[in-house]
């Protein structure tokens, strides 16, 4: 429970030293170049359709590359067992779909910014849960439809993204919920998936 991390003196809320956090925010305000990130991941194909081992490791903060052996996080992506069975996979597996990974990241990032807002307002929260859903038409991914429509616009594979954020605790009237709800748009992943970001993949020959 979140309440287990709150100190009686109010200096620690949800596992964060409020004074140190305030100092960090003020430093970031005065030194924005020191808190710029460059993040990345690498997907290693496993020799089986849809199956990828993605790894997150080094990153850059304030222009400094940070890399250490213990920072090696892995994610196994694939397809649902029913899908693999229908497509004729030998020995069908059951893995999270990559889109589900993106939705999971969005739910975590939304909780991130919401908890910061709640902490800043001094609201005592018993629970915070974010649920995200989106309908997906796999026709383009399966090469059953062109990437672009006849008018040259990119075909959208998805329906509307649904986000539900449930908060429980004291002092959560409608006005408070509306106010803290606006913090959701501060989510970096929300920004990533809802706004256009220029990208043209580069394909090169991989040396063994």
C-alpha cells in the first residue's frame, strides 16, 4: 500500500523525500541541459517469426553516456498462443504482443506523472490504477493492406485509445479529480503515442 511509505512528518510521501525532490526540480529548472535524455532499446530477432528479445541498457543523461553491467533489462515479445496456432506455428508459444508492451508502458508512465501530481498536492492516496485499451486491425502488419491509402495518407491501424485512471483516497472530490487528471498529458509515453514524431527507419546490412 502507498500509505506504508508515508512518514508522519510529511517529509517522505510515496517513497520520495519531498525536500530532495524539490531540490531536484529546482535544479532541473535552472539547468535544463543537464536533464536531457537519450533513450533506446535493441530488438534481437530469435529466428522465429514474431519472436524478439528486446534489451534496454545504456542511456545518456545530460550528454553523458551511462552504462553498467547490472543495467541489462530484457523483454520477450511474440504472439498469443491462439494466434500462433491459427498461423501454423510449430510448438505455439504464448507471449505478450509488442502492442501490449507499449500499452503497459503507457499505463506505467501515466501512473508516474499522476503520482507526482498527487504528491505535489499532498493528497493521501490509497490506490492508483490506470487501464489502457485500443482496437487494432492487423491487416497492414499482415501485408493484406497497403501502408498508404490511395490518397497517399498513411493507413491508421488503430481505433481510439481508451485510458481510464482510477484513484482512491481522501479528499478526492470532482474538482480535485479534474485538476489532477490534467497531469496525464505530462506523460512522456502519452506524448510519444499520441503526437506525430518524424521517423524514417534506416536499414543496413548486419555484419555477423
